[in-house]
C-alpha cells in the first residue's frame, strides 16, 4: 500500500477509537476503569485482550484475540489485526449504543498492526477514525523496560499521548530521566503525569491525535540541531516549510519515501498547506500505510506553513529535508 | 428516514416491507418454506409467516439475544430457526415461537449452518477458533473442530459429508462422520473472510481481505484465483447447477464460470448493476436460473443471467442491503437493510 490516497472523509461522522498501550503493570486497566467510571455522560465500547490484569467495569466489553496477519500486498510490514476488523465491523452495526470505542492492547503488543488496521481495511476506515494512541508509562520501571524490550520503543514511538503514571513512586531526578528518555524517542506527544491513572479525560479521549495542531505547534526547537543519539535508536524529526506545497509533488515524494523507508519510519504526521487549497490538510502514516484529509480552514493568526514529523529509525535529516523542500511550489 | 413512502418494484404488488429497529444482520427461510426470519443487531428475530406475507403488522418479533444476533440458519426441524449472537448463545426459535438455548460460550457465535437429508441432520456453530458440530436436535456435541485462528465462515457440502471453515491462511475441511478425526488443510496465505462450496463438491471458494477470491479445486487442491474487485466480496452464491458463482463486491454482479475447466484464466461475466451502486448481496434461486442482487442504495433486483433481463423488486430504498435470501422452493425472496428495513416478496406464479 505504497500510494497515499489523499481522501477527504468527513471526520465528524466517524466513531472515535482510542488505543491504549503500555507495558504490563504500567496501569492500563486502571486508566481504562478511570475513564469508564468518570462522570462524562458518554458510553464506550471496550475491546480488551484476554490476558487483562484487572476486570473492566463496562456494559459493552469484547474479548479480542490479537490475530495479526499480513496483507497480501507484497509489503512485509503491512500487518493488521484481523480480529479488530471483525469486532469493529460488528460493533458498528450497533452504532447507536456508544459514543466511542477503546481498544486495550496487551503489554508486549507492537501498536503498528492495530494502527494499520485503521488504514488498511475499507470498512473500518469508512466508519471509524483512530483518535489517538495513548501509551501508559510506568515511571518506576520504564528505564529498565526500555533496556529489555524493543516493544517499549515502539509503544512510545506510536503514542499520540503519553500518560506518565506512578509519578508518586519516583523522585524528581528519576522523573526527569524518564521524561528525557521518552522525549528522545518521541519528541511530540504531550506527556501527562498521573498517579493511579488519574488523568483529565480531555487529555486522553477525543484528543484528535491526528488533528495535529496542538502537537505540531509545540514542536520543541532543540530537535532541530541535536544529534546525540545512535542511528539505530528510534527518534523524531520535524520539518517546516513556509512556501505552499504542490499536492501532486508531495504525494509522489511521500509515496516513494514510505515505499522505500517505510519499515524504518514508524509514524509520519503532518499539517500541510497545499497551494490553491483554502483548508489545512492533515497527513498521517503508519509505516507504509498513509492517509489524509482536509481539516478545515487555517485559524486566525496561524502561520500558513507545512509541518511534517517523522518518528523512526535511521532517519536521514538532510535527505528528508531536501525531499520535503522539493515539494514546494516553484 | 430516507425510506420513500412507496417502494417501486415487485414489492408493491407481491410483497410487503416493514421497518424495525437495528441493522438487519441476516435473513433466511425455514425448511418448510412457510416462514421467513430476519435477525437484527439489537438481538431480535422477526418472523413472517407466508400466510401473512402482505401484513407486516402480524409479523412476530422475538427478543432472542442480548446484543446483536450475528448468525441465522434454518433449523433442522422444518419450521424453526437457529441463531447465534454476541451474547455467546446458540438459540433455537421453534415454530411456536419458543426460544431454547442450545449452548452458551464466552465468545461471539458468529456463524451457524445446518444440514438435513434422509440419512443425517447436523448443526454447526462457530465461535472464536472452534466449530462445534452437533446432532440435528442440537443437544449432543458430536465434534469440536479446532482451527489455528478465528473461523470466519462455515459451510456444509451439499451431501452433508464434509464441513469446511475459512480462517487465516486458508480453510479446513473436515468429515462430519464421527469416526473420522482427520482434517484436510487448504493453505493460502492471507486473511480469508468467508466461504462457499460448489454444489457438486468441485471447488471450495473463500473471499479474502484483499478484495479478491481464492479457491481450491477439491479433486487435487489446485489453487484458483479470482480477482479484480474494487472492494471486499461479502456475499457469494453458487447457481443451483453449480455452473456459476455469483458474487458481490463490484458495481455489477460478477459471475465466475465453473464449467469447461473452471474459472482459471477466464474473465468473469458481468451482469447488470444499479447504475454505480455497489452490489452488497447476491442469492441464486435454488429452483430456477435466476438470481437476486442487493445494492448499497437499497435496491433489490432479479436478474435472469441467460438473457440479462432485470426485474426490479424494490428500487432505491435508501440504505445498503445487508441480508438477502430465497426460500428453498425459490418462491419467497426476503431482504433487509442496514437501516432496519425488511422486505418479503412472493415470486410464485398466479
């Protein structure tokens, strides 16, 4: 799935789906129960895995099987969750029973197949939207987990929102070290500190992780000039262009790039200013699977510029910058 | 509601429609051709008796499942139905409207199939990776068939000798006969999402996640590929003689030839469509060379493949046709839509 279909589904009619990831013991289920029992007047359908740590207190709970399979499109990283396609399809027949869907993944799960399911399956795509990948991080054990498990890198890299949980169990120095470690991998996702999963719901639900406005408008500048990490580590790169982009050129470039480097590029997100288009265009990709849609006009006082963020391994900054710049109208 | 006040087509003179709450998940006739059932995502089963065909007010509604009713099959008994649901229950709704729970599991019961002939009667239900094969009463589990991943479809062959299940990376064929434990695995990489078997047992066909069909010639396991669809194929139906496989998934009805060496290397025949709306359901008439097709705009039409003549049953009812079935005698056609419209038409002469 190398081409990036630049569609424009009306985003507001789609059911928002929140994906909860995090290592075993990080506090996913506690956070989930916190979300479900909070006074928000909203109903959620919850998809859990059968190895859940705690019970989930909700009317509509579905067991998932984590059945990952490869799409037959010749692309090895194009894995999706078949069980989710079935479950979401059935849930959408009862659309009136809930306002949103929450999917809890197992601790060791790679979030890529879950996220790719929202790109790869036409039925899932036409009825739901991935609101955000929320990753719960255990402040006490995270640095150790990171040393031992490559999956932890993936979970941080894929996060749109990070909940730094159990902050009461560590001192300020360790908290700082954990935050730094997270930032090295994913420089963009907002980090919310919590104890026993007590986060503000507005930080987790309906954040529109792909309405990247907030995320991308707070891209820290230090990223632009540091290079202290090893190449094989997961890290983030942000690029900005002030000149409007040529939509056709951008599509050609990003398609070719993701086709070639999609195994290393875990996430790509952007808010783009296409020439001749009054609306902002939100672009997102998981590995090689890409999607995008118009997200309304530029806001008052907002700089009409294009921002693109990559999270992945072996990111070649000068090359990416040159490529992105070649998409500008000449 | 976008449903027009009058529906145009055969349904005006020869049938009736009714709107209920919930997405229609399936429809089927009883073996005695006297009743037609519709299942909903609200867990209800609506049963229409042939005698009340044009009086929807007298169609009965039964609250069978807590959560969606996902699967429906005619019961082994001539007048009843079997349903499976989100609540993990396999239920019987008999001719008197009594509901009997045949089993309860933790997983959704997503597929139910039955077979009846002079020698044997079977009930099969799929839940997660397991298929349970029961006797005709449904009280005794004859076999529990384990699969490597979740089962996405089950089908008996026309003689009831074998049952096949689709799943990831292929399909599995089992003998129903109690003494045989062996399975014949048919492998093909990818996610297989539905299954159909040739009436003469010549081929087993699966629909795939990747907008195409896969098949195996059962005599030698030879692979058959049928591709070119713009979307997933969600409905397949073999013609009564087995000459054609009709499928949904395009803006026309796509038919693959299963004669003269099978569909390998041949283009499919395209029957008329509804002017661009995606075909969502197909059903071949079990007694005549006719087929019914349902579309995303809510239209249902009858097509005579030989002449390509089209007879509208119901035009542009609004939401996509999600269920479509003939009665075994080919005289009743039932359909349902995502918005909860159900329709029933009497096609018998006179």
